[in-house]
C-alpha cells in the first residue's frame, strides 16, 4: 500500500457511445474522497450489464458522478474523507460505487464498503458488491423471500443469477432457475438450484406449473421484462411477488392480461440500484453484513468468477459479457 496515493492513475472511459471499440485507456488525476467517503486502491473491478448499457449511451451516470464506468470494486483503503471512522486506512474491502470503478483508484461511500470476506481473495471480492446488493435488496428486502417458500430466477448462470441461487438457497427456499443451455442448467444446479429449466427447449411457465403441481412460485426475480411478463404472472403462486430489475426483453407489453394480478393477489414491483439514495445503500450494506457476510466468511456462499482481464483487455471482457457465454462474474484487474 502506498504511503500516499500518487497524483495520477490509469482509468478506462468510453470515447462516445458504441461497441467495445469505444473503450479507451487513459491517464487521469487520482480522485480525492469527500466527507463520508474513502479512497480505495483498486485491485479488481466487476463488469456488469449496466456498464454495457452506459457504453451504448443508454444508461448515463447520475448527475455529478464521474463518467468513468464501473459499479463495484475491491481493494485497500488508502485515504479517508472527513468524518470517516470506518473502514480504516489499510483495510481490505469491497465496495459498491455509483461510478468510477474502472480505475486504479476509486472513491466510495464509507457506508457502502464491506470487509473482504475471510474465505475469499481480495481479487474475488471484486465480484461481490453489485450482485449481492442487488439480490439482497430485491429478493430478501423487497421480495420478502422466506424459508420454506419457492423462488425462480431468470438467467441463473449470470452474475446476478448465480448470486440469487445461493442467497435464496441459504434463506431456506426451494430454488428454480432458467438458463440457455444444458451446461448452464448444470451450473445452476451445482450452485444449489433444485431445478434448472433450459428456456431454449421448454416453456418455463409450463415447466414451473408442472414442477410445482400447478401451485407456482412465491417470488420471481426477473431481468428480462416485457417478453416474460405474462408468463411470470402465470408462474406465481397466490400472494406471489414479481420483482423486476432489468429490461433485456423490452419494456412495453401489448395485450397484457392483468387478471392474474387480481385473482392471485400478486405484487408486481421493481427497482434499480444505482440512483437510490446513499442512505438506502448503506441500509442494504448493513443487512448484508448481518445476514450474508457470515456465510461468505465461512465459504458457504461465494461469487463465481468466470474470467479475469487486465485493463488492456477491457474490450475483450465486454465482448465476453455481450456474448452471454460466461458463467458467473467477469472481473477487470488493475495489477496493483
């Protein structure tokens, strides 16, 4: 750990909107933490779908935030802003950031930092924050998944999906997942899914009806959106909860029949994490520390790391995520 952060660092930015070719490596001043913030010397930064959307010009960072992409990092705390008591200088942490993760140094809110889990390397911890904050807040807090209930996640082999399977299973739920190949279905089941459905070979709503003897599931975590909405409603049990977190399958639905919402007393909700207030994210972090971190420390659950890339290979990392050929998380390594 440097005694003092350097004046400059390497970072990745987008030179306009477009494909992976717009990713540029550049030198920039090291940021300084403000009140309530810390500066992290980044070891690893996770790649997430919102990064790709930002690159395509569809998901700009919030007003006042840096346009450097990256929503999660792991590394060492090297500077403290005013009023910060924890984490301390030198602590190994992972953190949710509003932007700026694709850099050798990143500013994070102190309340959004969590200690590196004991069972994980500092590198692997870079694959935790975005997916674990998202899944915990939407499945446990918003979806209210309880022990003994049943749960379906779409895209079970993704970073979000692999996290959701493990957290739901640890919660004591029966877990179903959809995935796009036999290999991905096996991956989901190895992580703890009771049943994985290959959506390319079977209609997931029909399979859920068969597997639950017509009852349906209590909670669905959906990243697809419009194209799955009618079948999601059909797949929910009475008093079921549908939680929407992305719109990969579109955002407009023609001819939607909302009768199941009334007949089964369903709850249809959704959320995006990035624009939520700092206080909300700090509350999520506290819940994770209480409910999930002991399991990460013990090695009972973990982020699944598919591949790592250096900063010079960032375009290849984005190409891999766009191909959907990965199982779990993709990380960028700074080399620090």
